C-alpha cells in the first residue's frame, strides 16, 4: 500500500511551498522536518511548529496541518520527533517524555533563527500524543507564545493508569513494570528491540470503536504511510517504561502563554483534554488566555485530517491573536 501523494497522505496546493529542513535538538539528535511557506511572502512571518500524532510521521497529520496553516499565511514546520521517521536517534522507534518535549523546543530554535520568521511570533501545535508534549513544552519554553492541541492524549496518564484510568493502582503499575522490565532483559539478551505492533491488522470484528477509528486512518489509503509506526510495526515495547514514572502535565497550570485545546465530543480520548484543561486553569493567574473547544459529534481521528471538521478558521484566529 502506498500513500497517495508521493509518500504523503495529503496534497500541497499551488500557493504553498514545501522544503526539507534539518536541525538538531539539545541532545544532539538531528531532526528532519518539512517547512511549509506561503508563496510570495514578503514580510516577517509568524511561525508554528507542528508534530503528532503519537506514532505518526510528518507525512501524515502534522504535514496536513502545516500545509493548511501555510495557506493561511504562516510559516509552519511539520517535523519527525527523535527516533522516528527521517529524524535521527538510536535506538529507533522509542519515545521519551523528556526528549520528545525537547523536540518542540528544538523546532522553536530553528524557526526563531530563520530570516523570514519573527522570533517573537512563534507557536506550536501538537496532535494526539504530541498534544501532551506540546503542553509540557509550553510549560517550559517561554519563547512559545501560543499553543494549540488537537485531539490531545496524555501519554503518561494512559500509560500509568490505563484507558479511562481503569488500571489506576500501584499493583497494576507494578505488574506492568515487571512485564516491561522482563522484556527489557530479553531485548538486551537478543540484541534487538521487540516492537509492540502498530494498529491491529486484520481488524477483529469485536474491536472497540476507537480501535476501528485508528484502523480507518492508519491502515487504509486515507492515512497510511511507509514510515508511520502506527501503520506498521509500532513502538518498541519498552518505550512505555519512561512514561510510567514521568507525568508530563505536572506544571501545565503554570503556563502563562495562550493555549487552545480542541477535541471531538465523541472521541474516546476527550477526557484527556477536559481534565487537562481543568487542571491548567485551576489556580492559574493566566487562565484568561486558555480555551477548550469541543467539536460536536467528532471522534478522535476526525481531527487528524477531516478538513470539514477541523476548526482551521478558529486555529488561524487564535494564532493571529496571540502571535502579534
């Protein structure tokens, strides 16, 4: 199966330029992104770094969002986080709450130094699991003036507590750690890392809706790409270890810059955004520039690529208001 547009899951319109960008993060890992630019731009632009979903690559949703933002006058950098896609980092197919948060700041580094970008007008946009990373980056990096999350997942919460917090106990976490550390020993002995598997294929008839939702995107022509972990063999099993011990949204209620969180009303994951937003604005002197937007009837992957559902007008309005 091949993605439809020369390895991408979306087309690029004639009014937008796309070029490859190489940069590095604070750990020395080389990252690769696609920079989308409006053709004919003559002034310093506001810029946005885009990443996600968790297990996807820049040729999927992140690029679609970046291309749309460029068509609306922004410079937008869709990038592959460390260890996946075209970006560097060994071993492959591993995630880190620390390093992947840093990846957003590394994207801000490169955007802030481009001649055609105003370094005082830089924002970020995180989709799904990288929505949580984006909030973590916004809590750390004061250069980020505005943050949008779309269909946000808190990967540390779901790893440590299970879906809908159904496995939220010390005993459950202990059993998970035992299994992961057993796998770690096995991987070291074998000299390779066992993959967790991407989205299940073939799809069982009794699969829950959210699994069918993922299948419909990652395993069909709609969103499949060769580099995507979710479309193929998934993350290394032991990637989950670091997320068990490192909650990424601990200081989200200290974010002073503007935040817009967007989620589908019918998404299985909507509770992540509802709860994270409530925590973010609680006892936060800067709550007035925070907003939660729930899209009626939308499911999780609708906000991956459904341009008739993704509120791009609202996203544009938000970034124009706060990147000025």
